[in-house]
C-alpha cells in the first residue's frame, strides 16, 4: 500500500521545508487521521521556516490535541519568554482529556527538548512508536551522553524501517557520537541523503559536524557556507562557522561578523551566554592588572 505522506514526512525530516510544503499540498489525504498528520507536518514546516504566524492564524477554536500542540510550538517559536508556553505544555499533559496521542506527544516533546528538559521529553516519547519519535529518543539519549543506548535504539529503528529518513539520520548522529571510523559511515549517510533529496541546511550542517569531529575543518567550512547561503538565520550553523573559522585562523573580522549574526538571530543562545560570561571574566581580570 502506498504512503500518501511519504514525501512530506521525508522532506520535513531532512529539513527541506519548502519541498515538503509543496509535496504536502498535492493530492487529498485518504482519511481524517492522514489529514491531521498532514496538517501538523505542514504547520511544522511553516514554523521551521520562521512563519509561525501562519499556524497561529489557521489553528483556532476547538481542534484535535495534535493541532493544539502544534499551536503551542508556534507560540514557543515566537515567544521571548518561554515560561508561559512550558506552563501550557504541562497543563495540556495534566488535562483529563490527554490520551497520550502519539502525534501530539512528539510535538510537545520537541518543545521540552528545545528547552533542554531532557528527562521530561524522554518520558513523553519513550513509548511512542512513530519513527520520527524514535529519532527524537536517539537525540535525547545522545544529549544525555548515552551513545550506547542510542545505538540500541537505532538498531530497533532499523528493524522497523532501515531506509526511512528518521532511521538514517538517527544512525548518522549516533555514528558521529561513537567516533572513530564510524564517522565515515555518517558522512556517507549524509552524502547519500543529499544526493537523493537535496542539500538542505540541516543536512549540510550535520555533514559539517561530522567533518569537524574528524578535525577536517577545511572540509567542514564548505557545507556550512552553503547552509548559511540557503538560510542565514540558523543559530547552529553560525555557531559551527564561528568554531571552524577559529580553527582555520580566519581573520577576527570574519569571526566577529558571525558572532554579530548569532546575536541578531538568537540573542539568548547558550553559546552566546557562555561567550559573554567568559568575555566578562576576561574584562574583570584585565581591569585588575590595569590598576
């Protein structure tokens, strides 16, 4: 049986959001369940493109839990203070109507993961059988520094569908975390995915991370520059460009330009918080010697 949402799911997972929207807008879903998943995925594409207002304008009134969760994700992406959104997430999970909906759970866990609430996010998706949810489990485990458990999760995903995009990505992330010759496998996976589905900023950044873990900084710079050309507002790409530029002894003006871009697009990014703290410590130390 053909999967009418295969292209939409795949292109969304790989960060090709414009193509995903195009694919998702073609045809008509076969049933209400497919229609709901299509709407959630399309809305998530708009959010990733920075067009969260489209979602907020469309999702109104009484809607299924998955769309309620997606609306919260849209609000989260626009909010300067995240506390009210997190409070709404907790209220939604405590509501008597909450039934553990897999699609809604995945979206809410994405918010928790973004806030580094890893244990809460893991509890929410641990029993979720969707492949994209299992991929999020792998991301959480890797962030918890448990590549051994992530590897077991990837093996289970491969039994479900070895060639699906979430499985391929999860395998590549885990290979990079395990290091050594496994990074070569990750590079091969990313290159194969780009050959099949196009070089999205997400895939280009992931490829660069693999090269950086091999200390191939010159090779890492090229995909990062391609990624930033496609989308100049991706914080993780800018952070990696800063790191690569420093390792390649690029001029200070180049590094400072990337730092200024990062301050503009993500002023509360953890990298900037750490940078500002170290900068302040240096200033304090310098002032003592200046006396």
